C-alpha cells in the first residue's frame, strides 16, 4: 500500500466508525424499519415525520446512509428507499452496531483508570450482548446451521426424530430453539457446573416449555457412558476454546456420535496466527471486542453473583470464560469475593479494582476466545473427524465447521 492508499484506507476506517453510530440511530429510531416497510420511496420530510425526528437530523442521516450505499436515493423524486433484496440484511446484519456505544464507554472507563465496578457500563454491554445473542441465535440456526446439516447429508425436518446434544449450552438459546423447531427430536443441553445448569434452566423457563429438552450437568471431556453411538448431531458452539483437553473431548464426541452423525463446531471467525488476519474485518472486530472482555468477566461476576466456580481449579489456565461472562479464575475474582458486596459504592478507585488485577490477555492456541480457525481445524482432524463444511457464518463473527467420523 503506498502512502496515498494508506491515507485513504485509514480515513475510510475512521469514517466507518461514525457510520456505525448512524446505523445504530437508524435501527433504534425506526428509520430503517419505516423505509423497509414503506410501499413507495419516501422524502426526507415524510421520513422525519414518520419517526418523529427533526428533519435536519434526518437529512444528515440520509446523506450519510446514501454516501455509504446503505440507502438508495432517487434524485428525480428526491426520495429514499431500500432495495427489497437489501432489506433482510439491513435489518439483521446491523444488529451488532448498537454494541459500539456501550463498548466505547467501557473502553473509556478502562483507559481512564476509573473502574466503576458495580454499576458500570460493562454491565450495560453485558446485558446488551446477552440480548443480542438471544435475538440472533434463531437466525444463525436458520441461515447457517440447519442448511449446513442438510448440505452434509443429514435429514432434519420437524418430523425427524433425531437425538441432538448441545455441549456447553450456556443460556440454552440454541438447545431451546432446536427443541421447539424439531419437536419429535430429543435435545440435551449440557453445562459444566451447577451454576451454569441453573442459569440454563432459568433461561429456558422464561421462554416456555419444551418437553423434549433436557438440561443436565456434564463435561465435554467425560460424557455419560450410556451415550455411546447415540447422537445424530453434536453442537459445540463457542465452547471448544474453553475445553482444556481437546483430545479427551474429541474422543468423547467420536464415541457418542452415530456413524452417520454430524459434529458441528462454531468458533470465532479469525485465524490462529495474526499475520493471516491482515485485512480481515471480523478479526479486527473480535480483537477490538477482546480489549475489554476482561472487564466483562468482572461485570458478569457481579451480575450473576457467581460466588464459586469449580472450573477455577479444573481449568487453571482458561481465563477466557468472559465471552460467556463467567468471572475469570485468576486472583481478580478473589478480590471480588473478599470484597464486601454492601460496600460496592466505596470501591470506586479502590486499587483492588484497578485493571492491574485483570487477567492479561494471552493468545495461546487451545485457550481463549481468539483461538482461531486453524487451531480448531487441527483439533478436529487429530480427533479423526473429517471436515465436510467450513465457512464463516452470516453473523460474520463466527465460523462453522461440520464434521463427520
Ligand atoms: C461461550 S459459552 C457458549 C454458550 C452457547 N453454546 C452459545 O454459543 O451461546 C461457553 C459455555 O461452555 C461451557 N463449558 C466450558 N467448558 C465446558 C466443558 N468442559 N463441558 C461442558 N461445557 C463447558 C461454559 O460453562 C459456557 O457456558
């Protein structure tokens, strides 16, 4: 890249940050929705009236959207519209844009050294992220997971009676969705500790009932003996990088999978080696998110009040539970545990909560959410699985593998 190209490239990145914020406004103030639902292109005045916003603001917003090719402009009628084949993407793929606001606030807290633990922006970002996961998991399943299962040759319909296990099911978004979408199938959601099992159960309870769904405690590295050759589908979504002994887990997945079954793994959409990420937008986003994920461990701790976490002993090196918002196992959590919860407000500026106590990010292969595609590929191949499909998902931050024995 010569100097001029680089200069243009850099300015483009800076401009995109502003556009991202404008996209958030488009989502949150209903501008996109109105334009998508309109039966004809709208003038700026009409749109401003529809969303009850100042016309000057809407004019600026439209100018930004047109320049960035997000919204189309018909200069003859002075009207704006979204082409019908862009609408689905506009409404769904813009879902991550609102993370920017709380993310910036958390970064501001971290870089300024103020650690407003308790009622911090990290909690806000954490809540936002949980909501985002809940809202987007159905789309991930419909647009990526189910079509890939079919493409790999396994018949999956509402009438099929498959046996599916969701390893490390978290809040059981995915398990619940599979159970309700495939009512004749049997779905198991496995979580590692009592706390996590309870969290999954609470989350399922809030969503309704699914009699074909069982949430249970279990370890990917040691699944029940009776499960040999039982499963048509094993889902391991955003969990592999948490697992300490991959060969043990792979041997277990191999054992419990039926001969014609499929193992589906989702991990972060980035390469294991930094040099391979040059030019990757998803890698840039994931690394940027990672800058304050440790802050989220902390918020997650307060938020869910996880007092004890046996994983701390069992996974001494795994400090990356943050993407599921568990607290980290280094001494930062001890600070929290020793800290009197009633004196939360007095803790502001307390050195115990300075970021010196936060775990330092590390990028070792095999642990951490920046684990990467190649590392996952290697583990699957060493586990005697044949990778049938591998591709980034439509959410763009994650990467899907479909493998068979
Ligand atoms: C990032 S969350 C992913 C949750 C869910 N699969 C999703 O994609 O939304 C990772 C989950 O894996 C669980 N986990 C970690 N190690 C595990 C193990 N050895 N066996 C089972 N679950 C495990 C964690 O407790 C956590 O809930």
